């Protein structure tokens, strides 16, 4: 298993390089000009110099190579320095001081390092996305179990219908719908997510809780719909197997047959689906963040795209790609760990 | 009866000998596969409803402009902000009427006409992008499954594309290539080509994988061996023997593809990178209405419901098709 994991880790390096090359190629082919916003009074030769200052004069392979160096060599050094210098987790280690003022990936919009902005925005996205995923899973699994156990019952029919509806309604419709109902008509919840809000006491925690309800529920609806369908399918497959009859025949209680024997076996495919769905929920967060004005990385990607901020777009898209490759790997490894029938050798 | 008296056909002899085995009733006429499929499909209520609704909405957007022939782009500022006709039920004071059954927007454009025009674009994008994805996916799946030499590289390529971040890349491509295509084909035509090709090029992977798996299994069957032994060429085997046998997984993934294509197009329009602002699509109508949804919630609800119902019916259709085309489930 360990050799498989290591082999897959090594195999993911060319995959990531290929993906970064595709993103870079797309950005190179694009006709957008970062100098388009500069006033027309600036003479063309000055504009040319500004372009070169941004590193745009160099041939594409030089630009690509420099980006690779910056992303895979200089940024990790900055990160390790941060870990050993000011983080609470590893701050006790001696300061490493790897970073020696090399050029980092600089955003064209703000002229500050891209990774610093990403680090600022990441917590918002992680809170909303992560919580919604957990909420979605917690709702989905009991629904899946019960509707498989009472197959073709009223609950099953209703559950299947509701998950199908949840599957079909896009988040950019559920979001405004919830805002109309809960913010405008009822006035219970705020429609805009305030990222500057700091939780200090019970009152501020309540505000934080209320403003998170809607974005989390919108994202959780998608997760719930998908995972409860898988859960139901997996439970149905397992409930008809011989070992279930054996377990009942030897007099186990029904609760332990279903909740221990069947559930454990049904969780194998569901866990991998949960891992595989993680990157997709980050992608879906782009829309949800836009609806509720959450100041996360999805919103950052959109503004960077509109502002023609190519280093930011490149880095953010690549971070999404890393997430996908990473969670694919996690899903494969988990599958092998959980299911002894699967052997990757 | 002696050993030498061999009858003309062993079957007839059996029937004579074991008279009890002969059916009293006339045999049922042979049934075609598609009749079986239809019978199974009819049992799935959701699928029948879904297929019917999809047919209805397609016909509505196709024929709608001929029946409701109001120009969706005509401004009529005197008659702006009409409410839909049903608001008269509980509030007789609103401006509403049969002249504009779904009301008008802030510039006085008729919302019913806009919905029909928007539905045309959304459905056209959905169908075309789905067709493009199917063609690419089927071609790659067939080649990878049939030709052993191509298999490794095509499947590695599919895996690579599967690990691309699709929504960010689609956003990227649409924003970056908008300008050159717009100047070439006009703002509407350019955007249409761009969105269809971007969605098609990023959603063929599942089809390719399913088709490849089925082709790999079919290739080893006797009828392919028989076809090859009488000298059938590879192209003919693929067209005549393999493709008709993988039509059912292709149809199921077609429904999934249609649903995703409609949602992706609406999401792009919603995020403001889709079609130009005066060109209605369902996603665009929804996005434009979000600013005024406190006063006019119906302008968000109508396109939203249209998108959701279409996608829901397509998903149900796919569910029913999957059951109907699976011979193990059929007939149960």
C-alpha cells in the first residue's frame, strides 16, 4: 500500500506539470493585454517598458520556467519560513530563513505576492466549504441508510424525489431563493456574508452563525443530494448479500446487522465519493461565494479574471488542480485501505 | 420406428414424440428490442413525465415565437415593471394584464417573450454541447477500446483532462477568448460558438470511459470474431457491430450531458461571463433580476424554475432510460 501511495505521488508530478502547462498555454494564447487599463496618454514605448517590467517581454518558455521556479521553489521556502518563524504549530523550531528576497509570484492588481492574498482568503472559503460538506454528509448518510432499509416506502420515494430535486436545482437559483425567503420576506438571516466579523463572545458568535447558515445550506444541498444517492445505492447492494442473511440467522439484533455489518461495507464506496467530491465543491463555491458575497478564493478568481491579473489566475487555477489531483489520490488510497479485496500491487 | 428413419428436422421429431410439449396457444409474435425498452420505460412514471416535459419545453421554445410573437428586445418604457397575471389573484391594485402574462421588466420588455427567446438559446447550447461531448467521447472511447496501441495514451489523456479544474478553466477560456471570436462572428454568434465548444470540450470524459469499458468487453465476443473471420474491416466492425451495441450507455450519458450543459451555461451567464447583456438566456435573465428580487421576485423565480424543471426532467429521463436499457432490470 505504501509503495502504491509513493508511486502515485510520483505519478502526480507529471500530471500537475501537464495541467500547469495547459493553464499557462491558455493564458498565453489569450489576447488580453494587462496594459489595457493604462491611460491612453502614456506613450507606447513607456507601455512597452512596463510590459517588460512585468516579465512579458521574455519568450514563453522563460516565463513558464520562471513561474514554475517561483511556485515550486520560492513559495515553499516562504511557507517554511512562516511555519518556523511565526506559526504557533511549529514556531518552537529554529527560524530557517530560507527565503532570500527572490521574486515571488506577484499579482498585477495589487503588486503584492499572490500567495499572501490566497492565504488571507483561504479561511473564509474553507469555513464555508468545509462546514457545508460536513453538514451535507451528516444529513445525507442517515437519509441514504433509512431509504435503502425501507426500500420503496413512502420515505424512500420522498427522499429519492427530494435528492433528485436538490441535484437539479443549481446553486445560483437556490441562493437567491433563500435570500428572498429568509432575508427579504422573513428578515431572519443576513443576505451578505461579512468576512470582517470577529467572534469574541456569544453575541458575535450568534451573528457569525446566522450569516453562515445560508451559504452553508446552499452548498450542503448539492452534497446531500449526491451523497445520499450513493449511500442508498451502496446500502441496497449490500442488504441483499448472503452475509446479511447469515448475520440475521445467527440471531444478531437488527440494529447491529444494519448499522454495523451493512453500514461498514456500504461506507467503502461512499467514502471515496466523499473524497472525490471535495474539489467539485470548491468549484461550486465560486458561484455560492458570488451569490452571498463571501470574500473567498472563488470570488478572488473571478475578480482576477475580470482584471486580467494573469499570475493570480494562473496560481489560483493551479491550486484548484492540485486539490483535484490530491483528492483523487486520497480516494484511491482510502479505497485500498478500506477494502481488503482491492490490491494495487 | 427404425434407426434409419431420420426425420427431416430433429425439432419436428421431438414435437411429434413429446406432444405434451407443444404449445396450445399460438406463439407470441417476436418483439423487437426497442418495444421491450419502451414497455419498461413506460413503467417509470418520473421518466415519462421527464421525457414529456422535455418534449414540451423544446417545442415551446421552438414554436413559441410563432405563437407569442412579441419581440423580446422591444423596449416599451411606458409599460415597464408589470407584474405577472397571477398577482391579480391576491392584489387587485397591481399593474398586470393579459397583454403581458408574465409581466414586463424594468425596460418594459415582455418577460414571456424573453423567457422563450432565452430558452431557445439555453436549449440550443445544451443540445449542441451535449452532441459535441458525445461525439468526442464516443470517438475516444471507441478508439481506445478497439485499438490496443492507442488505449494507454488515450486513457492517460482522459485521466489528465479529468483532473483539470473544469469550472475555473471554463471561466478562463470564456473570458479570455471572448474578444477575438466576437470580432470574427459577431457578439452573439461568437459567444455561442465559444460556450458550446468550451462546454463540449470539457465534458466528454465520462462518456469516453464508459464506452471504452463496454467496447473492451464486446471486442472479445464471438460475433466480433465471426465478423473478423469473414474479412470485415475494422471501420465496418466498429460501425456495424460495436456502435449499435454501445448505444444505451451513450444515451444515458447524453441525458447527463444535457443537464450539465444547461447548468454550466446558466452558471456562466449568472457569473457575468456569458452572452452579452441584451441577449436573453435563462441564466442571464436570472442574473439580471437578482438586483431587483426584493420587489419583483417572480423575475428570479420564472427563469430559475425553468432551468430547474428542465434539468430535473432530463435527470429523470436519464434514470428511466438507464433502467429501460438495462436488460437485467427489464422485464422485472
